[in-house]
């Protein structure tokens, strides 16, 4: 997205285009292929079927169905929702079905930690859409599915009890013991353990991980046949998990479930398993995944050789190749990563997950044109063009479980062009199903732990987009601002109005009369600056960073103009050490807002 802060005409144009996307429905055009990419669903079954839970443990019972949800407090400290995404996933599927979409790709973190109870619930929903609407799902795993290659005992301490307190549930004894009045006694339920590759794939085998008769083609990095001598029996043999073990010496016992599939004539989907689980130094188990392609270059180089072969074959056979995986292949910070490390620290804003430039260069130079990723919960487009003139477009799909809740709709027009648009989930039926349960939780915290009490305005959310927006506000307050922001920068911004910030930046360089004249020429007033604070500036930074153009719904036009004015005067100041951090922040803000278009754009494949 490129925002010209000095031209509100351009802003309003973008705004009304966005409203059109929210209200309209795409038409299925003959001979086109449409694919919906739904990333980071983090599905958890809120109506689970446990074999070994006492009914008293559940959060609630509604119409004869047991409800088990995580606490609102836990959601507001997490970068993802745990409960409402149950409804958001189905709303996204309903939207895709209305558009006539038959292919849905899921770039990882389809589950929240690969727990059996949730994987089974996810399968039940997907089975229904496959049977009723003839939808084909193609999944690839993320770092949350599985969290470890061979699974592990686990649980959660922050389910919500019917009394508003926390309810710890563990898969086996000894993992956690309740110790405060804020918690119910710990209970045991075996299906809250975390599954590994084998169990997850067995449950979800119908959704891309294994070949099917209806597919025109299917292969793995380890299969030995080619397109011309393909048979379903050969694919069945190649798909056995024992034949899909990583060829890396470090990862030699771990499956790699990457696959290539041709679901419809002429379209190839390349699903890359970019999870890397390195052995722990003590030899006891494995570290979690989460870094992505930087580790792929070290530990899974066979995937590079395979991808290059797939690209060559796609070109030879005239196939349109779309790659997808859980992790981004290109920098997702719009060129601001170095400045972010300098200002916030090398470990902030998930800087360790930014792919090195060489990652994009390698895949671009092997001829890969487009890749769809998730993991970061960002709406973003990254484009890299190498010295050799090869271009790779990396499309970051937002999460359905965070702000902004959205999925990507790709329309393959022909072999040389495709179109991508972002579909926002503004309205989600039943998203407020658990608000009364959260009210009990809020009352309990108010009476017993007021320092942990969250802002209950989230329970007045009018729609799902608004709900996720307030979730982000609380996440910034409870987690992101305390953990990621240096004290000197917080001191410069918090508890100050926009008007005070402008005055601080200009110092004695301008009289008030000169300042007002300059503001008048820019089309902003003193009142416009007094209508927001430094805290609002920080929140809008996160909104725009996460949502790109979608955030324009939630930011007043005049506020953007005042930001532009502030950033302009900041960059003009020299020799004032007191505002150096503000200048760097302004530079990051502006870079983030001037990245590639992410709402609706075309990708040329030639």
C-alpha cells in the first residue's frame, strides 16, 4: 500500500474502494480459476467432545452443547484469538462458497497447537464443506501444527470456568498444579496433548497431504516418477510417511510433508513444509519451529533443489505454478527492518523471522514468480527483483484470528497473469456467543484482581472487525507496548497530545503564529492535533502495520494529515538529539505505509 499523506483525495479513493470490497461479491468468470488462501486460522473447537472431562469443567452448556473456551484475559495477551476464530473460519468458508470458489489453500497454523480435540473439530467442519459444496482443501503445516514433530504432553492453564476463574486442563499429571484463588483445580484430559506429524496427517489425509484419484498430478520432494509416467499407485507409494523423511543429516528422523498437486487442469499448487525442528542440545527432544526460510537454507536445502525442478517442469509443461507455505519468503517490513532493529532492538517485532534477502533472491532466480505465506498475521505484499532481473511476489495472508481478519482471493486469469484481492471479514455470525461468559470473568477480576482487569468495551463490539480492532488495542496495552518499546520512546510519546508533540519537535524554531500559518497551508488545525495522543499514534502504527489499507476504515482522515505534518517537520529538524528516536520512528512509520499495494493488485507471471 502506498499512502500519500498529503493527498486526501487519494486516501478517500482508497477508502471507498475498500468499502466496495467489503460489500461486493466477486463473480465467477468462465475459464478462470479462483483460489482462496486462508492462513493462521488457529482453529480451536469451542464445542469439543472430550471423552474424559467431567461436565462441571466446561465453561457453559448451550442448547445441550458443552462449551469450552479460553479466557478473554488470555486472548488479550496473545497475538491471536482462541475462541471467536471458530466462527470466523466458517464465515470465511461461507463467503468463499457464495463466490463459487472450489479450491481453498491453508498456509499453516490451521490448528492451535495440533491438539487432537481441535484437529478433529477442524476436520468435521472441513468435511461438511467438502461434502456439501464440493470444496477441495489443500493444507500445509505451520509451527503450531505440529509444535513438535512427534508431539508432546501439554495443556492450557487458561480455559475459562463457569465461575469466571481460570480452568487449567492438562493431558497428564505433573505438568501444572493450580496454586491461586484465580484458578480452579487442574483437571486431566488426554485429548489436550499435542499431536505430531503422523497423527495430524492421518486425521487430515484428505486435504492435500496425500494423493487422490481426482487429482491430475501429485508428487513429493522424494518421489522418483515424472509427469509423463505418473500413476495414482506410484503416488500412493510415494506418499507413505516412511518415504517422506527429511534427507538432512540433522533432521534425518523428521517427516517433510511438502507436496506438489495439480487440482485442476493447468494449475500447480506447490505446498512447502518449511518447518525446521532442530534437536535440542541435550539430545532430549526438539526445539520448536518458527523462523522459516532462513533455517530452510541451512537444514532443508533439498527443498531448493526440488522447487527448482518443479519450476522447470511447470515451464516445460505450461502449468501456472503457485507456491504457498507458512513462512514469508521476502521481508515483510517494507524495507524498515534495519531501522526497527536500531530503534526497538534486534529481538523486537519478530525481527528474527524476517527472511534474509538471499532467500527471495534464490527462489526468484530459480524462476518462482509468486508465493503465498502466513505466520506473521500481516496483510502485506513484498516484491523482490534480483540482479538477474527475476521477480518474486510474496503475498502475506492475514490471520482469520487477529486484526485484520481477512483472506486472500487469487484469480488466475491465464498463464501470464493473476489477480489478488483481500477479502475482509467484517461481519461474522455468532462472534459474540461468549460475551456473557466473558462478563463473568470481568466481574471476577474486578472483585479480586483489579490490576488484571481488561477493557470491557470489547463486549460492545458491533461486528467481528471491530472486535479484532479492540483486541489489538488491548494487546498493545498489555503486551506489545510494555515488551517492545524502549522507555525513552514511550516517554516521548505517551501522555502527550499531538499538539504537544508538534510543539516539542519545533521547539523555538517557530513562533505560534508561524506554526499556525504552516498548519493552515497543510490543511490541518490545532484542534486536529489535540484530538489524538501519542498513544493513538502508536496504536495507529500497529493498525497500519498489521492491516495495511484495511486500517483506513479505523483511522480518521484528518488524523492521517496531522501525522503527515508531524513527520514532515520531524524530518526537517537537525541537530536536536532529543528527537532522534522520534525521527527514526517517523521514518519506520512512513516506510511501512509506502509499501507495495496489498488490497487489490495483479501479478504478471511472464
